[in-house]
């Protein structure tokens, strides 16, 4: 098996997220970073995108999913994004970081990171 690592950095999306009343009224900009590992054996062998994790399609799907959500916690949003990524059975593991710029007046941003790993397949 040949494992590929894909990274999507700085993906921007807007949604309602937060617990304060002011955060529930206007969509806020979020910055999303994704790191995933997948079995790229067939993609490499065939040089065909249909066997690869299509990062363009994935980034569009993540943006669409984020923009229709209405969570209170960025941890919940990160978990939702992670579940979207892990729907692709080729993905072995993934990490998602959701950043909320301007969430605190004295900080550049607040981040939540979550990761998931598919259980190892038993051989034999």
C-alpha cells in the first residue's frame, strides 16, 4: 500500500457558530485546515483522479457543509467536517483544525483540532 498525505490549508467558509447572541445573528468567517492520509496505491498506478481523493471536490463539499451548519461549538463543527472526510473509505486518518479569527479581542484566533483514525484492518 502506498499512502498519500493531502493537506488543504486556509480554506475559508462562513457560518453561524458560537454561544453569544451576537454570534448567532451574523455569519462569521472561519479558516479550516485539513490533513488526511489515504491509500493512493490505485491512484498512483493509474494516474487517474477517480481513484484519488479529489481535493477540489472535497474542499467544495466541506465549504458547502460548513455554510449550512448552525453549531454552537467549533469542536462540533470540526467533528462534522471530520465525518464528511471519513465517509471516503480510502481515508485512513484525518485531522481538522477550525480557526475562528477574532473570537477573542486579545487573540488572533481560537482553534479547535480533532482527528480520527480508521481501525487497522486485520490481515489473515
